[in-house]
């Protein structure tokens, strides 16, 4: 990977802190190495014209990590990680060099629409090295998790006949030059949301690359589309790479998110509705916080109390409770539904960088399941979704107009506006150019 001088400058102090933290008994969960090997295999297969199937082990987002740690990290760090179990990368420098023309060109698509390219915020953008080094800092104890707050906010909104909620996920890229676009996708979406003047703005989580305090300030707070009745943001895997310190000590400490009371889960009451936001990242024990979990007694009790009411429930999580094409439930589904004591009426999540509406034939069944993780990360037309009409009623697939070479495979990013009335909700999804994508 081509690490720029600017990026190297950001990495150096982290390397120094890691070096100071290493002791004779330092270990890493061996399951992480397996996960990284599986993830790397996805990239190898994709680049050898053998696209991985859905639910192949690993995750394309971590597919570059072993190569980076074996070839681009400082020699002392590579040596140390190998001593505690890190496997060699199966990708050689010659492989990477041969693939570089693809990475620096239009890239190649995974079946879920992930764009494997070195362009900003695509899969092999060198900037992601910050995320993995922060993650190892957390694993080695250089960074400690921020304490988990347990006084969830309950915001009751009364008076208006309807409540307009802007909902957007995986939005935290901030301002950057994105080819021929007038602004980055997140900036364009923020402007669309401001123009629509929602009552409430909610982010489903992910500030990139690693949710550090600086990133939470510049990529979340400084460009937030504020709403007058409440602003909320969820915890996520990327926020956890910095131990949720940036999220809790910077973002949630800001007056912008005063309604949230410093907690990462909350409840909004309106009419016969409960809009519930959960923290599925903090207690997740999977590699790199990728799967999501609700295992802490505080959120379980919180959900149980909500489920015991007769109100309709619109549930918001960062992690996905069903797989990308809606064929199978994930472990998060049973954890949440068991705690709630019933299924929610609606379930919106992010994490998967696309926008999908699932049918009743999907693993979500009678729950209105929606993935809305498409507010900033570059994506393309997802073959898996295109080939799943029985479970996927809609997915975002409008081509980006006037693309550069690196944007040729791109589709537009987007967000949703939900209009709640006493007993109903109307859903309107938009692309970053303001055009209507889908509505219920």
C-alpha cells in the first residue's frame, strides 16, 4: 500500500505508543488471525476472477490488513506480531504491484457493491491503516475503552401531528475531493437534509477512519445537519477502534447531542411510537467488532421495558441483524428480539455500505427490515442484490453521472426521511442529488 508522508506522520506516534506497551506476556486473540486470513482470501479470489460468494468467511473490508502488517508496518512491529502468532500474508509484493493498476483505476466490485479501489474511502484506501493501528492500540492496552454510560435518554416529543426524522448511516467521511463531484457524498447529503428541515437527525454510526476525537470533531460535529427537536448518533465498529473515546468524550459531550445525555442508546417517544437506538458495538466480542451484540444487562432491561408496552417500535442499530441479501438471520437478531420480548415493527441498520429494502420473504419476515449504510462510502451496483428479487425489494443502484476513471463503477449514495404520524410512518429515500430513490 502506498502510505503517504502525511499518513505516515499520523501513524508514527501510534507506533511509538504500541512499542512502549508491548510486554513479555502481550497476546492477541488467535481468532483475529484466522479472520484476517479469511478476509485476505476474499481479496485474492476476487482479484483472480473468482468472486467470493455471500457469507464467505472473513470480510472484504479487512482483506488488506495482513499484507499491510507484513509489508508496510515497521519491521519491529511485523516481527513482534509474527512472534505472537500473526501469519504471513499470502499476497506478495508482486501481486500487489500487478493489482495496482486496477486499484488506481476503476477498481473492481464485490457482490455487495463494495468498491475495491485505492480511491478515498474505498476498500484499499491506505487511510484505513489508521483504523487497524488504532484497533491494535486498543488490543494492546495503549487505548482503553471509554466507560459505558447507563442512563439512556428518553425524549418525549408532543404537540406536532407528525415527526420528520432524517436517517443516515455510515456517513462520517467529512469533506474531501471526490472526483468530479462538487463536494463529498456526505457533504451533499448533509445539504439535502438541511434543505428538508427535519425535526430530528439520527446517524446510524461509523465515523472514519477510526472514530478518533479529531475525526468525530471534523467529520461529524463540524458538518452535522442539525435538527431542532433532537440529534442522535450511534456507536459502531469504527468508533470502537478508538475505544469509543472519540464518540463519547467529543461527539456526545458536544451541545449538538445534548438530547442523548452522553449515552450510546436512547428512546424517542412520539404518538404511538418508540424510536429506539441501540449500541451494538461496545460489547461485541467478534474480530474488529464486525458482528454486533446486545449482551449487557442495561440494554437488555431497557429493551424489555420497551417491549412490554403496546407502542409500535422502530428499532435502530449500527450492525445488521440479517445478512446482505436477506437470506439468514444473524446472532444479533435473536439477542435483540429475545430482550425486546417481541419483534419490532421496523428495523433500520447501517454497517453494510448499501441501501436495501427487504421483502416479507426475507429472513426478516414480518418486520419491515431496512439497511441504510449508504451515506458516504463509495459503492457500486451490487450483483448479489440484483440477483435477489425475492428477498430484496429495492437497493440503491443509480449510476453516478459524469464519473472520473475511478468513479466509473460508482452509484449514488443516499439517506432517508421518515415521517411519523400517530400510528403510521411514511418512508422516503433519496439519493445524494436529491432525487427520490424509493418510498413506502
